[in-house]
């Protein structure tokens, strides 16, 4: 699926629920469904700056030239947010990630329903994912 198709899938899923408490529960469930990050990746260099709670993000370039993300957070909602980002961006090429217009965050109302610190954390996670994509793109160009 393309990044756009994955965004539409998330938007449709969130549109089915009206109450924001239920949407928060959806985020928590998404985070719970995500595979645990192997301990070897829970290192200082994988921590995302700008997040109130600790979030580790591991990115690898697959032999097919796609970026594979893994992440974990100690906070349930944050873990759900990073799970959503991974769902949309995972296993796409650096170019696809860098050129994606990630409108689903605003379309589902997530940005306006997060506290300022969680909103900053969301932006920090997204920025780090794009930085990994940039680095892998540069590495491929060598």
C-alpha cells in the first residue's frame, strides 16, 4: 500500500469513532499491538529528543532500499502515536517518506487533542523518521 492509502485507512478507522476518549483508547490499543522493541535498541542514541516520555526509534535500510522502523515508548498514548506513524511510513523508500504529505495527523484531529508536550513529541518523532530517511537517501546516493 502507498503512504496515501495507509493514511486513508487510518482516517477511516478514526472516523468510525466519535468520542475522543474512545480514540485515545484506539491509540493505546495500537501501541499495545506493536511488537516490543528489542532491548539492544533501547540505547541513548535511539532516544528521541523533544519527547516528554522516553521514546526509542530504530531505523534500518532493508536490502530492497526501504526504511524499516521499530519503536517503543514507556507512555501508552505516545506508544500508540509512534505505532500510527510506523504503520503509515514503515517499509517505504526514503524518497516516498520524504515526499509524503502526512495530513492524517490533522485529519483525524490528533494534533488538536494532544497536550502541547505530546504534540511536540509527535513532531519530534516525525522529524526523526524523516531524518533517518534523509540519511539513508544520502547513503544510497554514494
